[in-house]
């Protein structure tokens, strides 16, 4: 008798070994038709895989995230099959599913793949998919696997790191690949495919290795879904923060300054300052104190915190000084500095919590191939704060930080997000510091706070920081991709490493608990996603330039300057377009620059001490207003 436990806790019993497909059929024929993969005892398997012992099972359809992963991973096999038919001398490496689609890394040798080849590969993939070939996973001995891939150094390297009993091949039609599993039943389910692009990628992400060609694709069970996806992709290109950042004069990069080190232009700096002021006001009301720390620190600081052991080899390397043996590092994190600030005072339980906040710039050496606009850079500013509290205060403080983060998101229109509870990998604890007891207390606190606040959460093992678990706010962009923005972390470990303490009511020394938090995450990534979500149409209060004054001729430039000064006196910022152009062209240019208000001035406006107001976003002419009335209207419209 095999007992199968379903996600709702119900149990189904079967006389002997059973497959996920048979379990689905026992529930309904409709579910069986739609089930394309399954998770058995935490491992994704094919729906025909025999289940011989009592197990938990989750049946997956296309609508499930892991169902899509199986669909796209199987599509990567179809891609590899098509590539080998056109390029028989190519060497295949790996082909995983990713958040949106899949890729396959290929060594094409002396040949190359270009965009003009995409269509023929797509056609071949669909031609092969129509054969409705079954995906068959089967074990292979290490010796046989090495023999099969004797002429492929990439597969050989992968196999060499595996043991007998761990190696499986997957076959469909006339194609076989080294694979761990997790496929859809057959190729016929794939009805629509698109090769999206091809880019360089180093083998195993190491710049010392050979550069391969990474072929990206996506697939769907219906052509309509592909069409809709491509439409969203076009919209995402229109909203790409790299494009908008250049057009709107937000930021730039310079080869002489260095890759991944953004330069903030005047409009981008104004945008950042407004965001900083907005959060600073909210933090001030919540009892935060503001601190500042240097951009570098002695190497020993990061040895104490554990950052050197965990990230030192992949960070910017230590800076040597004229003093023998003295080394400094570019700051990779703000938390060690804030621990040292805490140590300056001698605190009683009556003084806690202490909440130290800083917009602190940190530096991490990201691989050049991973740099991407503002979303992945080497120098970035975190809206960082570290709270030091008693264990009894932890839950309330964590809940308050959740409230602050939700206020930030709501104020800026971020509504499509989930919260991810990032825990340590229970099977690989050596990656983390601290005792099991401290980890359990920290994880329990996050779980309780998230539940009390009614957050929609998902749990990810292995995604915790090395010193503690996290609650990460995963925000979806215009293309539906998830980005981590806000984060809140509980840490019992750094207070021990830095020997932090407070005097309790018993007059004894006690360790504080530390909360790391950053509602924006990093200013760079937050602004990138904000650019894409708004398409550059920022909320009125946040726009770097909130108006442009359009004098209809040079005779009215002086009046335009007078109006501008009056508005600036009320913290309404903008510019004057005094070019020798027709007013219609100036209006069109202002629309393209996404300026919220166009204020037209001429003879009548100067005589009446008024302005003619035009608002973008389809609202058009608002008519003639006195300057005082416009100021009142603006302040009402720009309230957060």
C-alpha cells in the first residue's frame, strides 16, 4: 500500500507503485490532462515516474511556477536538438529554465550563430515538437556517461563531479542529453517558440574560461500566449530604464570612471534627493537617528563581521597604505560600521531600541557580464538602517519596519509584489555563521511578523544572508520579472561577533538583537524599476522638473523668469524653454520629456499676472490661472 499526501493534507491510498499521472487521474480526468509535471517529496519529477513509497505530492500545470520551469527546461532540449541538426560540430553545455523562458550555452567552435539564424531554429523546434516525442529519463553509469561525451569537455567536466547513481540522461525523438530531470510528458505540448537573442557567456560564469554563445528562448502551450508575451516585451523595451535614463538625463556611465559605477546627472540627482528626503521624513517620524560612515574601512573590520571570509575573494581587493601590513577595503556593507557606532555608547535596556539610518554607498565587484544598467552595478547606495533592540522588542520592531516598507511601496505605486521569506539551506549550514538556536529564533520572528501582517509570502531555502534570515520584497516590473527591492533581516550573530551589549533590568549584560532593513533596497535598482514602472512619468511630487514655462516670444522671457522664481519659492521646480521655436513644438518637446506642466506666458498673461496651464497625460489645457491659484492646485495634486 502506497499512501500519497496531497497539498491540502488529504491522503490517497494505492495498492502498489503509482505515478503522478495516475494520482491526477484518480482526482479528475481534467486535472490529468493538464498535469505536466510533479513535485514528489520536494523533488521535481516526470509525471510517469513510479512512486514506490509513502510520499507527498504536488501536481503541476502550466499555471504553476514550477510547471513553467518543467515546460521551459524541456523546451531547452528542443532548442539543443535543433542546434545540433544545423551545427553538428557544436558542443552543448547546459540548458536550464530561467524566470522567463530558457537558454542553452553552446560552443559553436569555428561557426557562429546570428539573428538571421533564429527563424530556422524556431521552425525546426516546432517541427520536432509536432512529433509528440516522449521525454524519457534513465540512469547511466559514470563510465558510460564519460564514454558518451568523450569529445565534449564541458559535459565531461560535469560528469566528473558526479558519482555513480547520480547520473541520468534524457532522450526524446533522436536526441539525448545529460540531464537531472523535471520534464513535461512529451514535446507535443509545446505549440509556440521564439528565440529571443544570443549573447556571450563564460563557461560556468568564470571569465578565465572560454566564452560560449548563450541562446535565449521562450515557449508556450498556445500561440496566443506567445503573441501576448512579445507585446509585453515590446512595451518593456519602451520602458527600459537604460533607454529612459539616457533620454531623460537621469544617469550615465563612463569607461574612464569604470564599469558599473553610475554617474548621476543633475535630473537624476534631483530625483534621488527627493526620494531620500521622502524616506528621511518617514524615518524621522519613526524614531530613527541619522549617521554617516566612511566609504572605506580597515580590513580587520570585515574580518570581524565575516564579510571578508564570505566575499573577500570576489570583492574589490584591499587597499594597501604606506604603513607595512596596513590594509583597507572599499565598504561592501554598512552594518559593521553601524555596529561600531553602537559600541560608542553604553546602553541600558531603557535606551533601546536604537535605530541608526544612513544612505550609505557600498562597493561590490560584480562580474562584468552580470552588470546591467542600474539594476546590477559595482557601486550603489543603500537606504540602510540597523536597529538594536532587546529580544522582547524584536517582534514589534520588525512589524514597524514592515509598515514603513509598505508605506514606501504604496506611496510610489508598487502594488505588484510578494514577500519572500529567505531562510538558510538546512543541508548546507556551513555557508552561514551562528548557532542553530539563534537561527531558529530569528526565523521564527520573521514568520510570526509576516503572518501577523497578513503578507502574501513564499519561503525560499538557501536565500538567507550569511548572518541571518530575511524578509525580501519581490517587486514585478513591466515585463513581470521579479526584483528584490526592500529587505528586512534579523541578526543574532553580528552582535556576538562585535561583542555588543546593553545593561538589562537585572543590571547584567545582555546581547541586543539586530535588524537590518532597507525599504528601497538600493537607490540604483529602486530608481531603475521606478523608471520602468512609470515609463518616466513620475508622480508629480517626485518629478525632477515639474514644469516648463513657454514664453510665446522673447519679449516675455523676463516675465517667465519672474513666474519661475515665484514657483521656486514654493519648492516647485522647473525650467524655462526660451528657444526661438513655435509654441506647438515646445509643447511637443515637453510632452516627450514627460514634464508634468507646461505654463504658457504671453502678452495677456503678463498683463493679468497669470499663466495658461497645460497638463500632460491627456488632461490638456486647464485654462488661465493666477500664479497663486496654480500653486494651490499644484500642492493639492502633489500630495503623497
